[in-house]
C-alpha cells in the first residue's frame, strides 16, 4: 500500500516504549486502523498539539509496515478538538462512550464512510445544546443500523405476521415478536409502541431533523433499556464509560 492520507477520529491510544504511541483511528477512507507514531511522548510531542487526545479529529498520513498489521503514522495534524465537549463532564463521558462503542462494533480495515460521518457529526452535536442522552440513543440506533446489527422491527421476527398492540423484544429471535409468539419466549420483554416508532423514525431520518423530535420521558427510559439489553447480548464488551455515566447521573 502506498502512503495514504485521511481524516480520522482517534479511538484509542497506548504507550509504546518511552516515546512512541500505538493509536487506533476510525478513518474516513479506510475504516479502523492501528498505527505507530514515534516520538509522540518526547520533545516532539508538542508538535501534535491535541491531535493525540481521544476523539480528536485529525488528518493522518500513514503507510504499511512489513509483516505487521500496524501502520507507521508519519503525520498527525489536529483538525478539530471538540473543546465544548471536553469542558463538560457529562458530555465528555458521552463522547467517550461513542468512541468505545464504535471501537467495539467495528473491525480493522473495513471501510464505512457513513460510520465516520455519524461519529464526527455526533461529536459536533455534543458541542451544542441538544440532550447528550438523546444524541446517545440516536447514535446507538444509527451505528447498529449501518453495521447490520439492528433487530428486525417491521414484523414478527418469528412468524412474520403483524406485531399487534403488545410487541416484545426477543434476543433469541433477534427482533420483535407479536403477541402470540411473545408468549412462547419467556425471555422476551415488552416494548412500548412509542419506542418502536422512535427507532424506525431514527433509522429513516437525518441527524439534524432528529434533534427536533420530542420524546416522552417514559419512551426515553424504555428506549434506553431496550438498546442496552440488545447491546449487552450482541456486543461482547463491558463498557467502562457506561458505568461512569451511571455514576455521574445518579
């Protein structure tokens, strides 16, 4: 692979020896990549500014290393620092969750430009006045949909019939069940009609339009419960950021 250049959001950083770093980025053009940047923690570190901070938007230049999945990162220039997010503990926690979730559900070298755009747009929304919790729910629905992980919601995922008035979420069947099928799956849990409607609306609408949608508090709680249960089942990852969010929101 020749030398490549792309906008990228920093997902993770790891110290390597005395002055170097291993950085994990989600890039606009190449999906998730891991690379080594040398001298990042030494005298030359000041050249990076905030480029090596988690969820910074950077312009990175990188090329392949022989017999290694790690790239060499030759340049990493800061494009956007998302300063308003870093000045709020709540927003910082949600931004860190977005990064942790994106890292958990994506694999290396699998490009999804839409995932990059969702991540960068969501971080910009956190800089404004919109509810971080609402942005988080929209982010979860969108990224699961983009990666083909969102459960089936249109019809019963077991029999294919209409859902009826009291649908339930089945992890076993990977979607919603109608009234009859829900009775046969004792592990399924009821889902509010407003929750299903909101998820479908999010899947078919742009982010800016969604910020104007009002959600009843009970639907918001049900939505969080449903998405959390689904993520816990399908994503084998313990989210440290979620535990922190629960602590600061208690």
